C-alpha cells in the first residue's frame, strides 16, 4: 500500500521533476507532521506516562529500601555499641567479683591459719605440760629406786660381814644390777 501511494505521488509529479514543492506536497507534509504529533501525544499518553509512573514508583520503592537498610544498619550499629558496652560492664563486674572472691579467700586463709596456729600452740603447751609431768614422775620414781637400791645395799652390807672382799663383791653385783636395769629419761 505504501508502495502504491508513493507510485501515485511520483506519477503526479510533472515530467522532468523528481520532487515538486507544490501545494499538494506541502499539505501532505503538514498532514504527516500532524499525524506524527498526534501519534507522539497518543503514545506518550498510552506508554510514556505509565512507564514514567512505574519508574517513579520503582525509584520510590528502591529509595525506601535504601532508607530501611540504612535504618537497619544504624540500629545494628547501635546494638553493637550497646553489646560492647554490656561486655565491658560484664568484664568490670567480673573483675569486681573475682577481687571480692580473692579478698574473701585471703581472709578465710588468714582465719584458718590463725585457728591452726592457735590449735598448734595449744597442742604444744599441752605437750610441754605432759613432758614436765612425766619428768616429775620419772624423777620421783628414780628417787624411789635409788632409795630402794641404797637400802638394799646397806642391808646387804650390814648383813654380811664387814669383810672387804665380801663388800667388794656385793658392790660389784649391785652396780652390775643397776647397769642392767632400764633407765627412763
């Protein structure tokens, strides 16, 4: 059809002319220009405005997503700061608790050491008293044994004749008996 229209226009052109700038050509150009303008307005109304609205909505949606992401990043940063602050507070509290526990352990150790020292002193004093009592008892026993031995010796000496040979024998026998006896220290 376009081919037929162009052939028709070419056939109306006077002989010897390829392009004629006459009234018919100007009217055709005006009609074509008017058609192009109507087509452009119609297409912009049908296509461009919806596409522009769609792009504006898309731009707004992307902007809101970017703002939301920025808010989430800000919230995350705030949570991170709060978390680090709480960790620092926990570390300080932990150190305080450990210091308190160390002080309490040191105080308990001092008290236990003092109690053990007092108990050891008491045991030492009781042992010293028992040793002193044992010494007194051994001294009394030794006095008694010495008195008994002296009495026995004297009795043997008096019973026997006062012969020097007999006396020497009795003295040696008594000394050997005393050597064989166990002495307590």
